C-alpha cells in the first residue's frame, strides 16, 4: 500500500490533526487542560517514532512521507513552543535557538537534496528530538505540578545542548554543502 493510504503516512496525518487539539488544550482553561495537552502532545510525538519505524521495517517509505513527516514534526514543535512562549512558560530566546537550528538544517537538507544527497537523521538528531519532546512535556506538566519546575528547567538546558550539538554535527558531517 503506497501513498497516503500507507500506515506511516496515516500516522503522520494523525500527528498533523493532533496539532490543533494540543494547541486548543494548552490555551483552554477546562479542568486538567494541561494534562490533556501533555497527553495529546505525547501521543503526537510518539507517532513520529512509530511512523518512521513502520515505514523502514515494512518498506513503506514514500516520497509523500519523506515530505510530510518533517513538516508535521516541525509544525508540532513550533506550535507548542509558540504557545509556551506566549504564556511566558519558556523564554523567547530558547525558542529562537531551536527554530534557528531547524531552519539551518532544513536549508542544509534542501541544498544537499538539490545535489542528489539525502541527509538522514543522526544519533545527535534523534537525541535532539527526544530531549525537545521531554522538555516540552515537562514544561507543560510543570504548570499543574509545580514540583516539576527544577526538572523542567534542567530539561531546557539538556534540550538546548542537544539542539546546538546536533546542529553542529550536521554542519560538520555535511560541511561540503555549507562551504562550497
């Protein structure tokens, strides 16, 4: 089964559909809205790992999936971080660092792709994704559970470190596309 009907692509579409749900949960004030937002975010983030695993293991990698998956990932993270900035949960500069890395590596991938080279994920890239997802979950949950504040702050430091190191790793690995 190819195209949109392939299970990995269905999971990616589900992730896209969950973005407004998590956004609405985080900006609402119903009872347990933060817990619902964290659960929906965790579900959406889990589909990223699951869709990639299924696509590779069942040989269901599609051009549509290669395009949609990173778009869905970035939209999910950007949406939630923008909400957390607007609610003064995380400083704006932290989000700028994360966005800058994403923009830079997306540009690098585009340059490489124009020359027929696929820039795949690396261990640092996977670490960046994991630490950012943990950070976002903890930042959401620290609101109703203040006891998590110190852990949430530490997770910001860890996620920022992984984000910067992952960006530097990609730039080093694919420096031939950066310097000429």
